[in-house]
């Protein structure tokens, strides 16, 4: 019986409990969830892993400890180097489902397309990231790494990387001060000048701009993964301040299709099932929005035997919904009859208090769209309504007449809060990042200017990418 | 008929580690799984619920305690009557998804079709069962109840029932002696003679036969839920020893369709996702067997974008697979290329060691069919293979060359071990049981002889049944 | 460009024009359509085929002509023996898609399971039937054949069979007197006593009962294909008058699944498209009835992007519709909004005049169910409504306000009137008939009594049947 | 972009035999198919329509006749003005399925967005075009019209338009000289200067450029429908010779989705069924190419129970096929086992003679992609192979060993040759054309320069467009 949520989910819950703290890091919003496969087993490991360390250790800041890996080096700062063995196993498991990266490594036996590359990276530090980092090193690069999020580091994985000599500066539960200290350590090493940046969120890039502008003289390019970071880069570019070429990985075709259509097609079912055990067959469901996410959600639920309605204001998407066999409705038309409402519009207040008032007893409302604003959750926090947490991520909101509406993840993203991202999908993104680094690092003078680029189609569609990721 | 071995499931939920104890109750196999909605929240509740009782209490056998409910009566024996409030909430949550039973209650405001009925019951004691019991009482019956499984009782629910005056004798973690003591208490009450039996597994019926044969003089009928119990009844009937009419609920159309086709269509996805986070899209899957379970599994995976092959030896089913667009193969043809193998044939050794040897690295093998014999798991317990448990229900079996095959639930039923049965489905069965009791109790003399019957179609298809269970 | 209708369709149209005549043959109702593949090309052939015969010939009744085949024999009566060559080509084309029969022939090289069988047959005489007859002869039988329908004979095929020595008595456009004359010739040949009957509609069987009861002394069994004929056999059996075993081919699993579910899944699209060119995507459709035919129709339309509603009164079927994701409605709820109504209930007056009055302009109404009674077409033949035939099988019924409802095939079966039956499906049935003949002819004394039987599953599911019919 | 070669289609419908003539008009390739609803009924009409005219009339060129409509005017040149009544009925039937245009008319009761517009048009002249022309007039425009194809005019429709005063110059079976004479008459009328052009193929535009360049002084814009015409416009634009704004209707989102994805999803089934009556269930099909056309074909066949393989060289499309559950193959891998091959790649020689040699007996090969070059049909015209035309558009190619491969439409486009375009789809395009005319005619000075534009999304997605085209 699967019960425990992933470490990340716990982190996301913690995020929620502690919104003030979170709000200090506005730029970290919108990062993708980690795969449960890793985080779960790292959670499982705590009791046994604890035996590696004495308990007083837990209270000491990694910054105050001196640790050596088995090679006797200490150019890293992690929670506990002794957890390396456990982390190594996690990495090995992740490798199973990241065949494209493994394949890249093999190809690089002869040529080393990143020979001479000195990469500083700032991402979530998970088993999947570790597979990426180790691939980059196999291709000839030297890497220094730090976390893009104060909660998302898997300590065991950070330890495993440090053990083999990667310079990692990250642990779970960093303070803000720690966060910037780590970034600083990552960039600033005597006798070593980075020439590539891999960023997720733009904080590393920002810091280099602010503190080490000279570093850009050697940098050949930036690869950026997140919406937020890409947005910053475009602003820099517009302002004429971007001083190196940058690659926008976020908007690559493969990433978009996987993150939205294919991933959501699976995670909508997973998220609903894990939280509510609802039977999909015969249920009436309204999906608000028929973009890629909506297309994925409706396809999945239709296939499971749900009766699906769609609301949509963009006429082209409405037309597609129509031709795909979904009845277009206004939400108010069906609000009293549906069993499940799913929002994926990207807009605010798609489901209002007035509509929640009219939902039927036992109906479920959840969000697969943008951030946590689609359902007007705030409007439910009024005295006449009782909130009852029936299990993690699941609240019953109870009306005075006894009617219950089941609200999932308090209106935050269901797919991130109550489901996981398959390693396979993370592998797609990681492969794209690796290819972007290779492309920028090897591009002949003049191919890329000081602008933001999408990965050339020929790279995304290279044999390596496809052959290794698919049975083909 | 995949119900056998759900006791295993219960163990898995609660006592995965203690296999010896389980083996003492071989005959209790075949009980259905609890819905997670209950088990999870009851698990969640322990810490808080614990505050109701002092800790020494936990060690005392319920048989040695004297407890009174708030009405001052004591005709029950449960773990802790003080847990009633928590149990009540669980029951209320379950009622949300059991509208057919609630509807039956409403109809019975005027007529009391079970007025005068004295029912002894032996089932899992869960929130859903409580909704059934309270419905039977609302229809006019008096009930005495006991557990059909030593592990499956939700103590809080048992307390809640006792609190409102239902005579319940059951707690989680009974000994074998406790088990029969409870059954005895259930049957044997001075001045009260049962006239109906509701059984799940046949133990209560067996005990009445053995110890209180005279009771059958008053009994109007037996309603039996499980494969095992139904099998016993047919044996009695064949031997001319069945002395009252019996109703076979297990084989009713609704139950079969729900337990197999509709339920498996959802639980195959849920079971695979919870355990492995595998992405379904693009995966090659072979499903062995194209009965109702196979039809459900293939439909779901096809809809998620998997490439699905089918093996089947029955030609009519093979033909159906064919016309449904699945390529018929011999397992050996595809064994080297598939990512996932799912067995649902009902046969033994469908996947052999020889075939497991040829599966590719990272492939998943699991069972949705009959018991735990479809995959030859025993053949994997040889010295040259390493087993690594990567999380609950998930083992990596590692070949000498490093190849890993991911075995789920050690070859036991994935849907019971790694997924849950929706309350909605339990509601279908509970409604069927209630209707069977009403039919047998009210049948005119001579309609039913001393034989085993299926519920008449007119009952299964009554307005109550359909209207209330569906949006219709 | 599809323009020409099949011969059968033409015949069916002719039927319609001439209902009086048709009504003289009430028992011929409900026969299956011929495949267009044959009939179309035979239609095409008329001009060239005409060169074989002088035109005066066309007016002469075959009964008045003396014809010899190239072997010099004349034990047949067909339109024009000179058309044999063209008919032979038709038969060869049909063989392409009837691999099961061809495979049966090959197996019979050694054993001749019908050696000594003397079969009289009464069926549609088409290229597919010819493949069956020639297979029976290859298996050792001698055959005499006649038509079960006065319009359905393909003259060229009849000629081709006569040319190789099969005694065929049939031509297109027989009179009623011709019809019985042919049957008589088929049965009654000096020095030859039939021992098996293959019937489609029961007319041959009826005639033997009436005129040649002694023939039954030698008859080992009857194989009957049609609903009507099977119904008559059950009546005989009930009345104790059935004097030989009979095999009900109509209700064999394979035939039911193919004629209903699989065939209708395709023919609903084909029938609608050929008649109206309607685009399915986005159309709202209500399907009345969710039996096998309804399941086929809804599945197909859902897949094409239609929004499908279902009406159903049987609760088990209603439940299935529900779990398959179709919204259950009363027809009146949706009558004003739907674009297409399809009836497949088997009941009368499922769509009433009152409902037709409320349908929207341009909506389509058609019948896939039983006979022509589901839509109350008679109620539309009132003075205030104008009927306009816009093309074959398509009428616009025009209300005084200009509203048009498009009625297909005047409410008769769409799949038979406006689509065709694939040779593949006819092959399934023909194989079943052949197997039934083999089984009855070879059954040991006592296996079959004077009763109506279904083909034993082991025959239906024999290797021959499956292996040859499917890619498997 | 499968529109090229639809002239072929037209020929196929009407003049299959006369290939020489076709080759004289190479530039007219790329016109869309007519809907069968028209062509069929116009065909049907000939016998009755013939009664309007004496037969000698048929031989006289319309240019040599003087005809008056019932208002006494003669500014038109059509085959026979007396056919107007029949044509009117055709137009009325077409209106049923063109609700968006009808809705546009209603809206225009008050405002006349085309008041003052003087439009010269050159398109197929069909009932659907007539609905467009009459809508333009209802919106305030004056129209003069001519045919873009020498074969595609429906004479009755041309008559009906002339009868109500539209200046139409077109008849079916024009000579090349007639063609340009008609265009000339259309442009050149004393006292009347056109200010808008609606073109399909670019011939009208070309003629104005060549003969009446001064006309462009008044022209506010060109709306062009075809690939060919758009291509010419882009060339003019590149060369700096485009002297007015032009609107590219061909590449509008709605048109693309409808012409390719949605339309092909339906026409692949229709085309195969009408020609071969093949049963889809259980058939093995390989679809070459997974663009929009391939996506439509595979989705339809998968839904009908076919086992579908995909070949694809573009990796993004390959990935999508993969995630949609289709097995990616090389054609050679499956060539021996498939029942049907469908090409939709846009490339040449996708299916070679060598592969055709290896196809199995009875397999079908057809083309849904670009022009007639995907299947190497020429390679089949060798002495050792026998071609047998079994019906219109269907050839059996017979190998020396008796193997037959069924070739459809001689490798030309199946959807155009053997299926039809629903009026609904033509309505989408016609609405887009009307909106483009309105936009260009009313655009403020400076909004459009001398360039080629796509219709602004706000127009395509206007309420009128969507609301009226869909049930929404």
C-alpha cells in the first residue's frame, strides 16, 4: 500500500505551511516537482541513514562542519558525506529510466564534446540531476553545483556527488543566507573560471551579473530551464544587457508536449486517485480550459469512462474540443450536476464562491492549471463553512446544510502536489539541457549572438535524443 | 474471480512483515480489500485517537474489559468504545459515495421490508460495512455482527456501531480463539434467534452448521459474498446438506462487471503508477489473457498511449482482442522488447523463469489475475539473483550482468496490493447484499428451495439500484 | 466516387417500390444484405455481359429455355449459362477475403469429412455463397441449390456454379411460382436423396415438411441461418414435430458479435456517410438502445468526435453505457438539440411523430435496430408534411415552417439499406455453416436428438476457424 | 497541404478517361474537391433536367446563345438558364449545413459591411459557392463570377445564380479559350469597376495583372484560397510586384485543421469502405507519415479496431506517434504482414516496387498524402504484372504467381478520389473567405500593406464564426 508522499510533496506541503518564508523566494515559484521515485526512497532511508550520523550532527549547519570524502578532498558542502552510499543507489535507480543520457555517455567514449567545459549549475539536486551532472562530466566537463531551491535538495544524492569529487554546495533546509552563500561558493573558486552556466530560475545568472560580471568574459553561454529564468533573460536581452548567448530550454517542443499534454494525461488520473480513490467510470466531469493540459486531462478521463464537458473561451481551442467530441458548456450550466471540476485555464477565479455554493454534495474540485488562483479558495475561508482535513492534501469544506465539497491541495497544482513527474519526463528535459550545453559550447564563432535561442530542431531531433528515449 | 488473496492485501496494509501469523488462517483467503479511504484515515487517526485511551489499555484484551456505550448497554465487544466519535466521522465520509444505500433508507421510511428480520453478519468491519448495517437497521432489521478476518476490523468503526446499539464483536488483531469466540457471541444470545445470515467467507455459516444446527429452523436464508463461501455452499447443496436457500452475491452481473472490467480498468493504472511512477505513453506492454480483467487493463493502457500486445488461448477472447485492435502474440515473440508484462489469465506459470531471463533491463512484471501463481516467482529465488526491495511492494530482481526486472507485489494481485477498491464499488456490492436479504426475507413460501440462487435480475436492475448508483 | 449501389441495395430499393410483392414473402424479411463487392461488379458487368446473350433472351423465362453447360449437362436452371465466365471471376475475387473456407478446403485434401453428404441448400446465391458451395463439394459433398429470395440471385454466379456441375435453380426476379418451382427442383431428383439441409429462412425446410416428409428419413440434420428460420425450428421442436436435429447458426457467438457489435461499429459510419456526407466531428448524436448494436454505434461515433447520448431502459445496459462514458438521457431531454438520432432498441415507435416535430432543422434520423418499426414513419405521411427524395435512400421531410428532417432508408435498416456487409463477415458465417454441416453429418448416433442446437464451442473455436480468419 | 491534384479528382469524377485534355491545364491543379452532395444530385438531375432543354441545345456553345433570365436581363453566360429551378433546390439543400454563412446574413440585416463592394470571383461554381456569393450580396456586395476550373461548374447552380441577377460566366466543359473569355467577361464590364478579388488558383489575379493592370488602382485587396494561388502571391510580393494587400485563406488555422486532421479522420474510413468494403477490425495497417493527415488516419483506424503501425522520419512526429500508442516501424519490417498501406508523407516513392513485390495477397495500398507520387505506381506498369480494374478507382494488380495487390485510385489521393468533402468543411472555408473580404474591404488605411497576410485571429475566432459553425 502506497501511503507516504514524496519528499518533495512534503516539501511542498511545508512550503504551504510557511508561505511567508516561501514568499521570500518569489523567483523559485513554479519549479517542477521532483519524481517520487527518488524522494520516496530517500524518505524511507532516514531511519537507516540516521545510523550513519550521530543525532547531534543534525543540528549543526553544514557550513560549520568539516567533511572529507573518501578521496580526502573537501571542495563541497553537504549535509552528511556519509550518506553517499545510499545516494549512489538512488542515482543508479534513476539511471534505469534515463537511457538517453546513458546513451550520450557511451557515444562520448571517443569524442568528448564538453572537454574543457567548466560548468556552474544551479538546479534541484536530485538523483535525476545527478545522472545529468555525471553525464556532463563523462562528456569532458568539470562541474560545480548548487541548489535552486532551499528545500529540494536530496542530501544523500548531494553526498554521493561530493563523494566522487563533484563540487556540490547544497542541503535540504537552507536558510536564505545559506542559499546565496552556496551560490557564491559554486562560482568563486580560486584558479578556476567557469565558461558555461546551467540555471533553473535565474538566481545563479543573477548573482553572476551582480557580483562577478567579469566572469562573463569567459562564459560561452547560459542554458536556462524555467519560465521565470527565461523571462528574465528575455528582459535582459530587450534591455541590451544580455552579454552572452542563452538557450531557452523551457520552450522546446519536447518539453512542452511532455510537461503538458502527455504528463497531465497521466497525472490527472494519478492525482485524483491517490487523494480520493474516486471511480472515474460514469462520473460527470467538467474541465475548464482546453489547452494542452486540458487536452490531456479530457482524453484521460474520457478513456476511463467519465462524461466530460469542456469550458473554453478561445475559439480555436473550443473548436478543437468540439471536434474531439466534448460538449462545450458554460460552467454555470453544469455546475449543479458535475462530480468533478478541474481547472486548467491559466486564469484567475475560474471557479467562484458562488459556483462552489451550487456544487453538489460530495463533488471534487481541483486545479491542474496555473498556480493556485484558478479556484477562489480564499472565498471559502468564511465562518459559516467548516474545513475538515480528511487526509493530506484533501479538505472537506462543509456547508451549513451538511453539503461537502472536496477540495484538493487547497487549489494548488494537483499534478505537482498529489502526483509525481516520471523520471522518463525528467530525462527528456535533462537530455535537452545536455544537448543545449553541447551546442552552445561547440558553436562556431558567430552562430549565436547575445540573444535568447531555442535549441535548434536538429539537436532536439537528433538520433541520440530520439533513439535513446524511445523504443525505436 | 481475482478476489482470493485479499487477506494478503490486508496483511500488506498492516502487517506485511508478519507472514507466520497469516499462515494460521489459510481459509480466510479471498476477502475483498478495504478501501484506502478508510484504512488510510484510520491509520492517520491513531495518534489522535490514542488520546482517547490510556496506553495500558492497548494491551488488555477486549474480552477482559467491561465497556458501556453512552446508552449504558454493553452487548458488544470492541477495542475501545471511546473511539466511537472518530468512527462516526469515517462512516459519514463513506456515506458520501454510497448513495444507493442511502436511497434505500429513504424509501424504507414508510415500508420496512426487513421488519422482524434478525440478521447475524460476518464481514470485514469497515466504514462501508457500517453504512450497510445501519441501512439494514433502518429497513427494520436487528443486527449482530462479527468480523470475517482477524486483521480487517476498523476499531473506531466497530466502536461507532456499538455506540448506537449494534451488537458488534470484533477488533483488529484478534487471535484465532478470539475469532471463534466473537462468532459465537454473535449467534448465541439468550432470547434472540437469528433468522437471516449475511456471510463473507463462510465461517459464520460453518459455525452455525457445526454448533447450532437448530438455528437453521428459523433461518430464512443465507447471503454469501465470497468465492470461497459460495464454493462451500455449492458443495453443501450438492451433498444435499444445504438446509435453507442461499443467495450467491459473488456472481451477480453487477459485481462481476465492476470487480473485473470497470475496476481493473482503473486499478491497473493506479497500481503501476503508485509503485513505479512509470510513464505509460509509448511503453510496450503485453497483457496475458483477454477476459474481463484483460479487457479492462488493455483498454486503459491503450488510452494512455501504450503499445499493447495480447496473448490469449481461448479463441473467442482472441477474436475479441483482434477486433479491438490488439496484436495477438505468443509471449516469447515479444518478451525481449516489452517494458511491462501483466498477467490476467487465471492460469499458473504464465511467465516462466526462462522468460524472465529474457526480459530487458528495467522492465516491469506484475499480476492482475488469479492469486499469486501466474508469475513463477519461486523460480526467481535462486542464489545467482539478487533481490533488492526498493520500496513497499516493489522488488528489483538483479541478474548477474546487472539487468534489473521490477517485480510488483511479489507476484500477488497488483490491484489489491498496490491500489484500492473505490467506495463506489463497495457500494454496488453492499446494495446487492441488502437487496438479496430483502428478497430472501420476503420471498413467498416455495419461491426458493434449499439451493444456491443468483439474485433475480429484476432486483439487480431495480430502480433503486440503478437510479441511486448512477447519475441517471 | 461512390455512386452505384450494390445489386442487393437495388433489390432492396425495388422491394420498397413494390411492397405488395414483397409482402407476399413475409418470411424473407430480415435477411442479411449481400456484400457490395460482388454485386457492384456484377452490375458493372451487365453491359459487357449483355454481349453474351441476345437481347430477346432477357424476356424468356429460364424455365422455358434449354441450356447446356460446356460439359453437356443440363441439371440446372439459370438465367444464362453463358455468363459463367464473368461469375467465375466474381467468385475468385470473393475467395480473396474468405481464407477460412479456403483453408478448410486445403485440410480436406486428405480427409473428406463430407464424403457421401448430399446437401440441398436454399440461400442467397452470391459469390460468397459460391465459395461456400464449392468448399462443401471439395470436402466431398454433392450439392443442389436454390435461392431463398426472389431478387438476390447473382445470375453470373449461378451460371458459374452450373458450369462446373452444381445443380442450381435460381435467377434474379423469380415470380412466386418460380420460387417454389425452383425449390421443388432442388429437392426432387430421381435417384438422388438428400441427407442434409442448409437453409436460410426456413422455406426449403417448410417445403420438405409439406411435400416430401419421407425425405426426412434420410436427413441427418438441418443447418439454419436466419432468425426467422430458427424461430420456426424452435416452434416445431416445441410442438414435438421436429424430426431431425437442427443447428442454429444464427445465435453462434461469432455471428452475433460480428453481425452486431463489430459490423455495426463500421456500418453506422459508412451508412451515414454514403447517404448524407455528414461530418461526424462535433455532432450531437443520440443512440436509442445500448445492446450490442448500440455499443457498436456509440463507440464508432465517439471515436469520430461526436458527442453521444444514450437512451436505455434495461438497467444493466444503462449501467454499461454509464461506465463507458455516455450520458444517459430520456429522448425528450435532448430531442431539440441533437443532430442525429439512431435507433437500435428492437422496440416499436421509439421515435414518435411528436418527437420528430421537435427535432431541429437539418437533423438526421435513422434506424439500425429491428426491422422498420422503430421510427414511426407512418406518422410522417400526413398532408401538411412534404416529402422530397433528395437521393436514393434519403428523404427530406419538410414541415410547414420549412424545417427539414432527413430520414434515411424510410426508417428501414441503415446498415442493410445504405451500407454493405464485408465479405470477411460473410466468411465468418459461411465457415460456421460449413462446420455445422460437418458436425451434424459426422456426429455419432445419439449425440444430437430431435432438437435445436448451437454449434459446440469447440467447433467455433477450432484452429481452422480462428487461425484462418485472423492474422494470428 | 494535400490539395494539389484535386483537379485530378474532378476529372476522375467526370472525365476519368480523358487524360490528354487534363494535361493542357497544368496550372489549375490544387482546387478542392466538390462535395458529393452536389455532384451526385446534379448527376442525378440530368435526366429530369434534360426535359427543360431540347437536346440540340446541348451542342450549342453558351457563348453563341442569347438567354434571358425571368427579370429580362442577360448579363451572364451559362449553359441553360432554364435549369435555374433545379439549381435553386441544390442551393437550399447546401444552406442546411452552412449555418455560419446564414448567420452572417442575418447579422448583416442592419449593417452592410460590404456595401459598395464590387467583387470579382473565380472559384468552383457549386451550390456551396452559391451560398457564399448570395451571402456576399446580402452583406451589400455586387458580384461577378467565373469558374476556376473548366469541368467543375454545376450548370444548374450557375443558372440559379444568373436567374437572381448575379453575373455568372461559366459552364461545365469549357474550352481553354472559353475559360479566359469568361474571366474576361467577369472583369470587364462597362461602367463597373471591381474593388475586390476573390480567387482560387490565381488565374483571375494573373489575368488582371496581365490585361487590366489599371484595375488595381481601385482594388482594396485579394483573397486567395489555394496553395498554388498563394504561392504566386508570395512570389509577387517577394519581387515587389504585389500592388494590393492579399489575404492567404489557405493557411488559416481552421482550414488547416479541417482539411487535414478532422476531415481525413473521416475520409480515410469512407474512402476505404466505398472502394473495398474491407472490414477494419483486426486488420494490420501501416500509415506512412504522422503529420496532421497521418494523425487523423491512425486515430480513425485505431478506433475501428485496426492494429496500426507508423513510419515517420521527423523525430518530433515520431515521438508523438510513440506517445499516442503507435508502434514505430520501418516499412520493410512490416511489409509482409500488413493488410493495408496508407501513405501520407508528402514525399516521393515512399512505397517502392520492391516493397510492393513483398506485400501479401489481397493487401490494399492507397495514398492520402501529397499528389500521386508517394506510391511508385509507374513501377507496376510492367509486362509481367496484370492490371484488372474491378470497379471504378479499384485495380487489382496481379503478380505472376497469382498474388493480387489492390491499388486504389491509381495512387492518387484517396480522400479526393473516393470520398467527399462534407459541406460543413466547405462552410468553414467559405466563412473564412467572407470574413477575409470584410476585413480587407473595411480595414483602415495603412493596416495592410502590399503584402500577403493571414486572417487576423480575432476574425477567425469571432463569435459569428464559432457560434454559428458549432453547437455552442
